[in-house]
């Protein structure tokens, strides 16, 4: 029976591989030391190793593996960052004998194909793409339960001790409060793991412990009965299955039998950095999708194939997990066609004719709407089980979760994470979720942040308190995965649409001046606390007015759009790029010195200078920019001072002949 050791990957990947290969056994470890121990002791058919591995890191693990006399020939598949150091890459291949390389973000289907090749095992066809499937949620819940089972039994034990004190007539107010807290946490978390009866029992115990409820000897006897049932319930195995049920280039598939139009669309898309593939019919489209799924599909429903087949393709793409967004670009415009596209999960509906630029603008907006990596959630709950459950449910959807159990750390976490959604528990020590929500609604900067409550209480008074504090929504504990995912996804998508309207420059796709100012002010606050530099660069396109005068403003707009795309693609994800006005852009980079920013900008300037732009009748021309760069705290202590310093350096760059990058003196 083949066995695989998996080091440094998400824990749910093991069960996913075991489903794809009948008879395969996968063991997962997270630290380098664990991997080396198992490599020395076990009989393995394959090692899967990620460069996220630490203690020791991946190269040290592989070096020690190859030093083991009976492990020199063990096949190794490594998953690395796409920007991995080239010397490390050569060492992994030539010296450490890595057989196959993949890159983050990991394409699981490609991993399965490589494992099949390395082990000579047949693949079991999947019923559904599994990254966010019921299997993954159930596996994650089971792993969390194994970590928190003892803590759960300890909570039951605390309530048992309190009940014994009640029966002895020695119950204190503090003991009663403690039992109320523990019962409330149990009621909120047990149902998440499939212990519905346990959750019901905990809620009944919670009601006994509420302030104002009279506790009598009869109460103690009833509590004892409930606790016996509760301990029996949580001693069983969890039943979570009932609840759960490549490169960085964006890949666009155009499905249209109008060859001329498809070529125009493809040319516009390539200018914007897309990897493009075109298909003239649905058979070709399925053939293009099978080996490597696209990030977005542009589909004409009026192909020579039947429209029903086009709708079937839409349904197939919507059924994948995560679904592939489809932009329908068609000559049809009947209401029934729009309804059908919406019912099938279409991301947008465009009626022909449209300019290629307009079509690609819509495609870009759709991708932003479907991009999970832009979503951040801050969760505040004093129950670590709930926090880990949230992380497990949301992480597979690409939603970054920052979890804190101490509400007193809330404000600092809010400033540090800049979340898109806040998830709060009601009952917490020191500060309730209700109070935190009121604080949010009273703050000018944060009062529009969506707030969702998780609560085990469903009485009318609690619901009134939740909504009067300014909450947008609530979900009752125990957490049911699909319901919570739907509520959070809907809130995030709505919030992203509204924010993009206010935060994104429509022409260039970069941030607006207002949004960039907010982000850079945050950078400066963080830099003061952590003693880090912040660089601010002011960029101005050279000789831009003559471009508008000679080729017209539509061509000038196209240049600005392309420069914005190149800046966004070339800079770090954490940097902020904004259009400050006209042809002027500003870049803010946290933790970056002037020298670091100048090196990066020099590379971008070289790329832009080499790119051929086209006028309205095919004239070819090139553009360049000049820039000034300032650094906090050396050149200024606030954003206004830094901008002025960088602008002064830009003036010197322009005076010196343009096409230059000058640091603030």
C-alpha cells in the first residue's frame, strides 16, 4: 500500500489525496523535525514538502533526507514560492534531487496528476472539485475537535463541581457565574461539531445559571441529570459530516466564433497582462478547460452550437469549487436571457456591440469581485473553539481571519488588520460584543464596517440589543458552516462593491487619493509603533500633454490605464498605488526605504519605457515617467510633509531631463 508523507501543507490536503487515490495513505506533519523523524522511521513511497516548512526549513530537511542511506532514492515533490531564489531552486533540483516542482498557490488538480505520475497510481475521478467541499469542512472540524475535546470535558467538569457545591448548599456567586460562562460556551460550540443534543443540554444548563433564577435542591438534581447526559454526549466521536456536508498571471478564456472580435478582445486582454486562450466552439472550450481551469470565461451564448450547450457549460463552471466566473457577451438582450444567465450564476451580462476596452473593464471588475484574497475578517470571541472553527471554515475560501480572544486587544487588532468584516460574540469578559459594536459605530473612520454577531441567545431582548447597537446581522450558535459562509460571503461582497466605488479610480484601477491617504496614514501609525520606515514616491508621466494633443484623450486614457495596471502588477501586494490627479501617481510602501523603492521603480520604469503604445490609427510610441521618493521619518513625520518632500524631488527629476528617479536630499 503506497504511503505519502506530507510536510508543511494544509491538513485537509491529506484526506483530499486519499479520496483521489484508492488505497493511498497520507500522513501530515507541520514541522521539519517531525518530518525528519517520520522519514527515518517510516516506509514511504513519496515525500510532499512545502517551503512553508520550518524548524528546520525545507532545504535542510532534504539535505538530511539524502544523507539517509536507505532514503536516497525517495521521490520528492516540492511546492515553492513563485519568486524562489534561483540558487535555491538549482540546489533543490541538482543536489537534493527534487523530482517535481509546483508553485504556490497550489493547484490541487495538478498536484494529483504529478502524484499519479510519480507513484504510477490511477486517479479516481472527483465528483466535485474539493477545496471548499463538505469533505474539507468535516475534516477540518474533526481536527479542531481532537484539539479541543479535553478542554470541552474540562468545562463539563467545572459545571459538575458547581452542581456538587449547590447540592452541599455551599454555592458561591462566583462559582455560579463561572458555570454560566462555561455552559454558554458549550452551547455555542458543541453543535458545530454535530453534538446537537449536547448543545441543547448545555443551553438548558445555561438557563439554570442565569442571574435571577432560583437554585433549589431540586434544581441541583435536574442539573446532575443533565450533566450525566452531557458527558455521555461529548465522550462520543463528533458528527461533523452532517453539518459540512500556477503562475500569478490571470487566465482568460474567450469563447466566441467571431474570430475578428475574439482577436481584438485577446489583444486588449494581453495588453492588460492576461494570459488569453480563444475557442470558437464549446467543444474547444471544454478541451481548454480540462487541463487547466481559467480564472474567468468570456462567453457568447449565440454560437453556432446550441444555446442550451452554452448554458450547460455555464452550469458546469458554476458547479466547480470555487466556481469560475462567466461574463456573457452576446447579441441577445431579451429579459428572459438575462434571467437565465443570472439563474445559472453568470457574473455579468453584456450586449454586443461593445468596445474591447469596455468588455475588459467589466472582466476586471468581475475578477475583483470574485477575488477572495482581498477579504479580511476580524473575529473577537473568548471561546478558542469558535475562533478555530471560523478560521477553518473561511480560510479555504481565501478569507483571511484574524482571531483574538481578549476583547481588550480589540482596538489595536482593528487598526493593524484593517478588516472588511467584524465578527463579535456577545458575552465576553471585561467588554461585551454589544459595547464593542457601539464603539465601532461611534468612530468616524470605522462606522461603516459591517458587523456580524455570533450568539447562542435568541431571545427578543438579546436581538433588540444586537440591532440597537448597530449590528448588520447575526448568526446563532452552534455554527452551521454553509449558513455562516453564505452570510459572511454576502456581506463581504456587498461591502467590496460599495468600497470599490469609493476607493478605486475608475480609469486606472488603482486607489483613489482618499483611499490611499487612509492607507498611508495607517502605515505611518504602524511605523511609529514598530520603528519601521515608510517610503512615499510621487510619479509623473513625461510629456503626457503632447500625447493627448497628438493622439487624443482616449489614447491618453489608455496610457494611464496601462501604467496603472503595470504599477499594480509590479509592486508588492501590501503597497498602495493611487492616482493623485491627472497623470500623477503616488506609491506608499511600508517597511521600505528610499533605496528599496528606487530599485523597484527603476525596474518598472525600464518595463514601461520598453512597452509600445498605439495611437488611434496604429501609430507606435513609448512613454516614461519621472519620480521623487521620500522616506519616513528622515524626510518628514506626517503624510503631507512626505508628499511635499517627494514632490520636490520629482521637480528636480523633471528639471534634470526627465525619465529619472530622484531621492529626497
